[in-house]
C-alpha cells in the first residue's frame, strides 16, 4: 500500500513556485508543513521536491547508504562560484574526497583549540568597540557579528585581516556575498525565460562573484609569494597531500575552498550569535542564570578555553537557540534506490528531498508541546544526549555534515560568554519580537540592541 504525498494546487509552467514567499521561503515551507504535516511535495518549475518536516522522516533520510546530499536549486547557483569546493561539491567529485581527508584533521577539535588566541583577538575588538561607543549607541547585532565571524574565519584559517571593525560599512566581500546569495535564491525560482531577461541582475551577480574570487585568489597568491610558518588551513591546503592518493589541491581548488570557508564560515555563525542574543534578552531569567555561570567560572578574569569547558548552561543556550532557528535551515538529498519511506510512501530512486530542519527541530512529538519555546533546560543534565540524534541536526548529517562545527561552536561560546561577562544589554525597541529574514541562511530582522558596561561586574 502506498500513501499519496499531498501537494498544494499548482498552476501551469510555474507549478508551486508562487506559493513560496521570495523574501522568506522558510516561512512558506513552515506554513505548508503546518497544513500538510510530515511530508508534502512541491513542483518547483517542473522539478518535484518532497519536503519532510518530522523527526521520524528525517531519521529515515539520515542514511548515507540510501540517500545522498544533492546540490539543487539555489545551492546549484552558489556552485557557480564555489564549484567543487567542499560545500557545493557533487557526491562523486574527486576534489571533495581529497579536500575532506586533507581538512578533517585541520578542522578537528585539537587544531581549533590552537586558534584560540586569534579568536580572542577579534572578539576583543568587538568588546572594545561596544565599550567605547557606550550605552546610547544603537547596535545591529547581525552586522556586528558578521564583522566578527568574517574576521575570525579569515584570521584563523588564512591569516588574513579584513579589519571589519575599523570601518563604518561592512567589507565589500560581505555586501557582495549577501547580494549574491539573495540573487542565487531568486534565480533558482525564476523560469528560464524570465531569467534570460534579467540582464542587469545577472551582470550584478557576476560582478559580485568576481569580487569574491578576486579577494580569495589574492589571498592565495599573496601566501604563495610570502610563505609563513603558521599551521593554518591555507597552508594545509597549499602544502598538504591527501593521505590516500598522495594528491594535493590546485590553486583553483584552494581558491574555491577559501571562498567556501569565507561564506559557510561566517553567515551561519553570525546567525546563531544573533538569535542567541535575542533569546537571552527575551528570557531574562536565562540571561541571569548564564551570567551567574560565567561569573562563577571566570571570577571576572579573561575567559580561557578551560573556562568554557565548565559552562554547561552556555552550551544548552546555544543548542536551544540553534534548535529553534537552525541558521542553515534546509538541506537537500536524493534517493539512491527505491524505498518505502516510513513503510508507506513509495519513493523512486532519484527522487529529490528537502529536509526542513526548522520544522523538524520543533516536532512536538519529540520535543513536546512547548517545542516552540526557548527552554535551555531541555538541553541540560544528559537530556540532550538522550534525544534521538535526528531531532537536532543544525550541522547536517553524515559524510556531508558541517566540517566547521567545532570551530563555530568554540567561537560562539567565546563571544556569548565574553559579552555576557562584560555588558548589560537591552533591546533598542523594548517591544521587539522576533522576525526572521533569509538570504540563504536565517537571521533576525530589524533587531537592534544597546550595551552598557555592567553595573555589577565581579
Ligand atoms: Mn557549516 C556544511 C551548518 C559553520 C564550513 N554546515 C554544513 C551543513 C550544515 C552546516 C547544515 C550541511 C549542508 C548540507 O547538507 O547541504 N555550518 C553550519 C552552521 C554553522 C556552520 C549552523 C555555524 C553555526 N561551516 C561553519 C564554519 C565553517 C563551515 C565555521 C568553516 C570554517 N559547513 C562548512 C563546509 C561544509 C559545511 C565546508 C560542507 C562539508 C562537506 O560537504 O564536506
């Protein structure tokens, strides 16, 4: 017996494309999930995609033997820039396997710990700026965290300084990237005939790509001409050899991976920092508890790696924040064989899926009736570890899971702990409630805060 997969009404040629809010696709996907439940299908310009929204179905799709990452739609547009770099590589591209084997140890926890001083360098720039500007200055957390995360990934992985905190505007790389990602989304949802007419948007999109390629290839060239000893990711790629094949990466492949790190390494981390700041302000009792933990552990001293290991509540806050708003909210897979999903949906080999983690990580069946609420306590005292692994997948799954997870986590821990240790924070607009905006990743929209040095510092 096979249960049909529901689909909203379609219109000729466009299918269901008009059902998707161009500014906030994840909002539309969520509304459809509420209406249709664990699975529905959309016709995206002739391409049929099954969207899954429940933990149970995510578990079945989290099986590298039966399902494989795919690079459709907007991700395929990103691929026109990042090519066979780690994030946008197709399953069978040799450069993926080479870069994966070369870089996995470099992104491992031990190596990330060596980046601590560089992470603190950038973090202290943010702390100093907020201190100097004082309590009347209106802070855009998303912009400030974007400066921070871009500068951090660039300094730690390629010893390059964007110096974003010394400029009123965000670096040109950021602007180009944000516009580029938005346009990737738009292109993926335009019929070819419309796309062909969008000459000026396409010219701008190409110019943005060129700017990013120029930045990354300059960094590679500069390092070739001025080698340094530092064991950073760039040197690993320049001089490392794949343990299995003995092959290295070409300068072109290195450039594509540098661009990948600069994009994947900062957007998403900026998002988790922004959402976490929002949730702490919205839930003052959580903020008080977190501050007590930070004070008890650090005794007012400069934060160290050893301190972070003693802050379980900080971990719980970050886990809960990224559960409610996984900044990379959807991932795509394709079926490698015919399967009966959940024993009832007949799936053909080659079928495309979108895994909506934003919906699945709020699955009431698994997280309970309060699944939509911010409650870090549910991530404490072994409760997180006792959850089924597919219920919390903000970093993806399996072979193609996020390589930057330890990096992002250490950075997020450091930054949130440092801010809570140093400042009293408030909303600029006391009535602000969360709205989400989306480029490729999610961030809070129109979110502004103010920061003053703590009145009761230890
Ligand atoms: Mn990251 C893959 C989320 C930080 C570099 N990342 C993924 C995937 C998710 C993800 C989800 C899987 C996508 C897919 O299945 O198509 N990443 C995040 C989040 C954060 C993050 C939520 C921060 C918080 N990522 C980082 C950082 C870096 C990075 C920091 C780099 C320095 N991520 C990657 C790369 C991949 C990836 C590279 C692709 C890995 C692969 O396919 O081999």
